[in-house]
C-alpha cells in the first residue's frame, strides 16, 4: 500500500537532479558575467539610467561611484540626467571594466536675449559654427540656452554681429545671464549728405550758380543742394574730403572753391563772390501764376537778374532812350521798399500806369500807380486804393475807350481774376471814374490780360483750372461786361493780339524747354512759330507785342544774343513783316515787356522794362530809321 508514493517521488528527484546544474548556472551567471567601473559625476546628484531603468547608486567614496553592469557583446547605452543640465548618453561596455570615467553634464539656462543699437537700421545675426542666423532688425529679442560645459564656472559665450549699410559691423558676446541685454553703438563708415550751397554777392544778395563737386557739375540754381559721399576704411581711419566750387554761369562774378570735410557735411557751404566787373544783381518781385506743382498757384517771381550800372544804350537801332520812372537801386543789404513789376501806357500816351510790389508785414502786395510818360522826375501817385491785394498786369486797349483792365486777387486772395475800371483826366492828373467791374469769377484762375482787344468790348487773357494738371494757362476771351466767357485749347505763359481772332503766345517747347513765340488762330487752324530763324530758333523768345497800325511788326524779348563774356541777356528785338529780325537794345541788362506807343503819331516809339542802373524801371526809346 505504501509503494505508490515512493514510486511518485522518485521521478521528481530524478528531475531535480537533472535540472540542478542548469539552475545553478542561471543563478551564478550574473555574478560571473558582471563588470564594474567607477564614475565621477558632475554634478554628484546626477541620475543614471540604463535603458529605461534607473540605477540605484551606492554611496560615493572619495567622490566616486562604483557601479556594476552585466556583461554583453554590445555596450550599454547609459543616460545621465539632472534638471537644469543637458542630458548625456554614453556607450559603456566591458572594455571599460575597472576604469574611472568622468561624466560632466552641461548646465543649461534659458534666457531672453535682447540686442539693440543706436543705429535704427541695424540688423542682428547670431554667429554659429554652421554660419550666421539672422535675427532681424534691432531691437532683436529671442530666447536662447546658455551652457557651462563640464560644470565649469564660465558660461560658453555666444557671439552676435550687429551691422547696417554705411556703418562698421561690430561683434558682441553674451557670456552669461548678466549680459543678455546689450546696446551696441555703431560708427558710420559711409554717409551721403545732402549739403546746401549758398552763394551771394558782396551785398548779401543770393546768386544762382553752377556747383561742382570734385570738378564735376553736381547742381545749379539758387541755393542748390549737392550730395557729398563720405567714406573711411574703419572707424579709426580718417574721412575723405570733397572740393566744392561755384561759378556764375553769367560770368559776372568770380568763381570760388573750398574743401568740405565730414564735419561740414550738413552745411551750408557759403561763398561770397566778387564781381568780375561793375555789375549788380537786381531782384524781381513779379506777381505770376506758376505751375511748379502741376497746377496753378499765385505767387511771385523772386529771381534775380544781372544788370550793369551803365545805363547807356549801345545799340545803333535806339535813337533816343530815356528813363520814365524813378525806382532806385537797392542798398547793400538787398533791401528795397518797392519794386516795379509791370506797366501800361494810357490811350493818350501821356501817362504810364505802374504795378508796384511792396513788402508788408502781412506779405507782398501790388498796387496800381500812375506817372507822366516822360522823364519828369515827379513821384508816382496811387491810382486805385489797395488793402493788401495783388493788383498787377495793367492793360489798356488801344481803341480809345479809356478802359483799364488788370489782374487782381480782390475776389479771392488765393487766385486772380480780371477787373476793369474806366480812366479819366481830372485837372491834368489821371483818375478813375465809375465803379470797379469784375469781369471773371468762379474757381478758375483768370490772369494776364493782353494789351489789346478784338473789339471795344472783348478782352483776351489766360485761364487755368486749379483742379486739372497742366504746365501753362489756356487762352480765354470775355466781354467787358463779363458775359460770354470762352476758353480755347491754346496754351502759353503770355498772350497778345496779333490780329483779329489770332493771338501770339509765349509757349515752352517740350523738346528743349525753351520758350518760343507761337501764333495761334482761335478758329482752330494750325499754329506757326514767329522768329524761327537763327539764332532765335535756339533761344528763349517771349512777351510779343504786335503793332496796332497794321504794319505787322512785332516786338519781343529774347536771350539770343550774348555779352562779350558769353553771358545770356534779355534784349528787345523787332520782327519785321518780311520775317527778318532787328536788334533794338544791347545794354548788358535785363530788358523785357516791350510795348508800342498807343499814339498813331509815334509809330516808332517803344516802351520796355529794364533793370539797367540797378533797378527795374520803364524806359522809352525811339527806333532809329534803317539806313
């Protein structure tokens, strides 16, 4: 009965005996195949992972940790971690058995770095081993990670470049959290300065000059600006200099020059020019409608033109030349109380009507005066009361109607219109009678009445739409009572009557910008050019005045002739009926605004405006008979 248990236990014993060596081998295998190494951890509290399992570290001895790892054919991937440090993974294999390994983690710190500069155009770039990482314009702000490899006291520095066009590039280093905000000053090594150039005569009157920079023409005009480019190799190197010189294109004043360095780049560069000969600059103060901005504007022509103090007329065509008005030369400071800007002759030829510009605390104004049309030294007298208006461009029709038409901003201070008033003579003096008639109104500019008329009741002038772009006014006719205004397509800066339904315009040539005299029929027929023969075809011609006696003679002003020094000047010329031209004035001054005497008994008497003697005055001359 008891043999059964014995028979059952025996197989178990036999099985255990058979498995015993294998179990012993498995139990003893880890101990037999393990290897040991020592680790120096920086920092000490670094956590060690083998695979995904954390190793329990023993207590360190002399700062070293002794760890054992199972032996295997491939090295273990051991990871070392600690908050605030960059994780590190090392391959540790049997070959390291019994060795000492130093494991130092790199400390991390995330900081917001801001790089700024005193140059608003500067850009920032982070310099890395792979190249440059653009951070954009200043102030550039980004988060970066600072490192201290091996736990060393010093942080690994980061380098940034800060630069801009025309400035020396600078490098800045961020070597720790206390340097994360830095402002980098940049030094200029290239700059283009727009420098004003001012040239005056010895009396302080501004001059229109040609400016050269390093012998090359750079600008011209009244107080022009020139671009001066300054460079240097580095911020500790000197800047270059430029030679700036000015010359008077009219040849009246001596040239001058100076060296301009970087310190003088903002100018102005000032020159005081000495005259080459006895000549003066005479400023204009002519009311005008300009189109500088593409649309009409009421302003004053303030250009200064050369005059000689010698008032003699050397041209043989001028038999008699006398001064009618008595405006004096400006003083040495360029001051003048009043300036003559335009004139007209009364129908009886006894009086000259003057438009005079005055300087007031409120600005410039222009008033109408009169004086006898001879060399009598009597002072001018006020013809029409004026409270700061711009009354100018007087015109009297040569038909005996005694109607004075003029341009004024009495209706609207910002723009001109045409007005008319009748003239009379009382006790030997010119006077007005009746009320002032306004001939034009509305938003358009109406100006420059022609010194003539198609009939006793119709006026021709120029007009311009303030809302429409253009470079000159259009021809307009209006009746003396202000009715039937008609606008024509022909354009110009000055208009006069040539014959019935035909006008002559001062018009700018689109090709060379010179002014020419264009004859235009208001019925739409083709235009033609007056004085198109040399040298007038290549010169400025303007301000034509046709004779009313039917002789088809036309006066005009032109700069076709030059002085002995080659300076252009405006002279008066006569265009004959056969198309030939005769020169009437040759004084080296500015002669313009020619007008015929209205008297049939004076077919060869001409009036004109000239600045000879140092001030603009009305002059009267008789044309000498041709031999």
